[in-house]
């Protein structure tokens, strides 16, 4: 996955079609969050106080095994959506804001035009 800025990647989908390269670059990111457990994990990490979350805080939030949570965290980490840091026996996770910004940039709706604006 390349390390592009938001503007280098692609314009919002509602403004212009996504290029082949832009689609290839973004598809793994959207695929990684296209799972309810991973989407919740991402949300829990992003919303956690201090912007990072210990794996011990995450496993209790799910009705799945610890290894299943670890698997989903690995998928998010490999996609570049989160990073991790081991501190003693625990691993702490943090959302990668640049990657999240790239994903959200293509989902921004087109600005309302004067002709299309509803009064």
C-alpha cells in the first residue's frame, strides 16, 4: 500500500470516478473494515481515552475468543488501519489517522450546487 496524501489518492466518489490505481489502493482498507467485529474494534480503539487501547480492554467487549480478537486486530494492522506497540505483556493499539482520512475522503458527498440545493 502506498503512503499517499488524501489529495494524491483520489477525489470523492461523488465528484469523479475512482481511478484503477485509487481503487486498488483503497480496496484492501475497505475490505479490512467490512466485518462487524473489525469495524467495532476500530471504533473502540478510536474512541478509547487517549486514542489507544490495550488488547485487554478490547477482548472483554466481544463474545468471541481472545485468539479471534487477535486475528481481527492482525487484519486491521496489516491493512495499515491501526498500529500496535508491546508494553510488557500487553499490546496497545492506535488508529492510523492518515489512513482513516484517505478512506473518508472518498466518501465525502459532492457539495450541493445552486441548482441542486433544496430550499
